[in-house]
């Protein structure tokens, strides 16, 4: 469901997030304990771990989503299928789409409409397409403010949109995940799909940034 930019209601969404998976929580704690032990014994450096995680979040992880966007920019038929039934269209590229029971919806940015994605209750996110969710996506300030004042939040990300642009905020949940199809950058008409992939960042797939200009 999209919220308009003047939305001021309290959220009463019935997300079926439920409690965290006990097994996932146990494994996360084990990983944290192992990391702390390795750092303490000097086997690894924490900054190196942080750099690897950041690279996966910002570069490696979002490549699947970027490939989907590049194909949509290059193939009008694929774009129509993607907007109509994202999971089926993405399967054409032999890319993972996560839990088959969870629908994925792709929303398109246009010159007059800009979409941004949030999970207001936790951090639901199409990780099979976008990689690990960034810390700010999971933070309470982002989850609360992007619904109430999306234009201000986007400005803080460095994205100042015209006042005439309609902002739509999409609330991801355990039952429905969203990904943004950014506008194709001007000047990229002659670019190959591989070159187009390089223009698509994780932030553009969430909607807090635009696709980069051709290099």
C-alpha cells in the first residue's frame, strides 16, 4: 500500500512478522561471539570485517536487482512483465527471488512519480535482489520519518526532488516485498546491459537515490 506524502496517521498494519526466528537469532549470536573472539585474539581486524560487509551491502548484494533494472531499461516487453508480475519476470533471468510464498512488487519511478520503500515495523526487504539491508533501513528514525516526511528524509540522503514530483512510500512486510525500478538516466541510451548494471545502486533500488549517470 502506498502512503501519500501528507500521511499523518498512526500505522495499524497487520504485518505477520511475528517473533524473530529462534534459530536465526541463535546463529546470529553465535556469529557475533565468534567475531568478537577472533578480533580479541588478533586473527582478524574488525575494520576488515566491516569493509567486507559494506562491500556486500553496497556492491555485491544489489547486483541481482541491478541486473533486473538493466534488463527492464533495455527490453520494453520485459519491463511490462516485470511491473505486472515481478517474480515471474525475474525468473526469466534465472535470479533468486527469495521465499516463493512472498510476492514481490516492482514500482516504477517516472518524471512525475518517485517511489521509496520502507518497512515500518522491522526490516522486511527483498534481500535476494538487494543484498543485506543497510543499517539505516532498519533504524527507527528512518522507519518512522520516511512515511511522515519523505521529502525531508530524501533531502538528507542528498536527493532533492521537485515539489511537483509525487512521492509514494511503500510499506514492505512479511507478506509483500517491494523494489524500485529507477528512472533510466539521460545519456545512457547507447549503453549495454552490463554498462547499465553499473549505474544502479542499492539505494536507487530502495528509492533514496537516483540511478547514476553514465560514466
